[in-house]
C-alpha cells in the first residue's frame, strides 16, 4: 500500500518534538522533510534537537531546514526556553556528531523544492504558525497544486483563545497563539483554496497531559522513545498543558479516532481580535477536528512510543 507523503513544519515547542516521535513511528507515511520556524523556540537548539531525534529514531534520511520567518507578535521568551533543555537531554547526546543533515537553504525554499519534487499531492502538517508556508507560496504559487491538504494545529472557533492579557495587553483574548504569532500570513492561507483541516483549542482543551499519563510513559522507559517522551513532558508538568501538536499529528495515523465538522470561517488579522478564527456564515470553508476518543488516543500514543 502506498505511503502518504507528508512535509512536516513545526515551531520547536515541547509538544512539537513529541509530534516528531509520533510521526516517525507511523509506517504508512513518507516524511519528505522537516522545517523549523523560530516561534515557540530558539532556532539553533530546535534544529539540533530535531536532527538528534531523527538520529535516535534511525531517520537521518529526513532533511531539516530552518525558516527565516519572523513574528509580528513573538512568543514570550519563557515559552521558548525548552528548546535549549531538550537539545541537552543526555539521551540525545550519546554521539559526537549529528548525522541528520541540515539544509543550507532556508525552510521556505526547502518546502518549494520538496513539493516540486514530490510525485503526487502532499499533506502539509503544520504544528506552528503558517508563516513559513505562506512565504513559500508567495515565492512559488505553483506549489499550491502539490498540497493535498494543510493539517494545522491552530485556532479557537467557539472557545476563548490562549493569548492572555498578561503577555499581550490590549488583546481581547480570542486568539490562539499559532495564529496570533503572524495573523497576516494566516490570513493569506485563508485566501487560498487549499483544503484546510484544523485542530483548534475547542478539541485540544479536552485532552490534557496529566501526571498519570507521564507515569504511564515512565513505566515504558525501557523503550528509548518512551523515555524521551516522558522527559519532554516532565518539562511542562508544572503547568496546564494539552496535546495540541500531538493530537494534530495523531490524525494522520488514526483518523478513525476523530470526527470532523465543516465550518464557514473568517480569520481576523488586525485589531484587538487579531489572530481570531471565527465562525462566519459565507466565510472560508474549513474542516475542524470536533471530537476524539480520548482514551483510545492515549492508548495509541503509548503504543507508538513503545520502541
């Protein structure tokens, strides 16, 4: 059975690395490349951690690139520091050199090259802001026809956002951070006709990381990938943390665990609601993950980490 070609783009937060682990555990996907946007991370350690994880999983054939995109509304600095910690994890530093290559070109051009070379339509998996993809599409609009769909962790349709007054005074709190980082670029994607499936806060709010789940990973620590996953999640165990990116990635491997709902939407790019993804009759049609079998999702994740 042919594999699904996937290009993965992430922004270096803790759960982005968990998404790499989950994606690379899937036998039915063919990952064409990984791009890193310096959003919920610092760029160099995030690229190095990504490459080291691929080495650990025996996937040094997957090239990694760093985006030159910059934010309109940067993530708070304390959100971004985990990339340094993960890059220094002993389990990722048992070798003197990193085998997985970092491309000399920026991620925008790496995306163009990978999509142009793909024999068929590609699923574009994005767990960070949409900026790097939007800029690649501006450089070469023809690659839009090579994208089967964009699968994106982003947005908040009918629940409050997670951009808080503490970090962004003057915002009304309706936006999700991956949109708010660069709402102008997100709005550009909304203007395309590329099919868009989102994993919004509406569903991720129901799938929290708990101490019991981290303990379940600990009981599998004889497996290096489970050990690494547990270490990553232990960095955020002190605060509310949800399966934002991992839930999005899981849809590729187990779509049967989810239901989707079609929405007509608008993306608000400016003003006190900038970054809001709002339901609007007659607006851009998208699909959003609506429900998930939470117990089956966690069971699936644990199974995939047992390696």
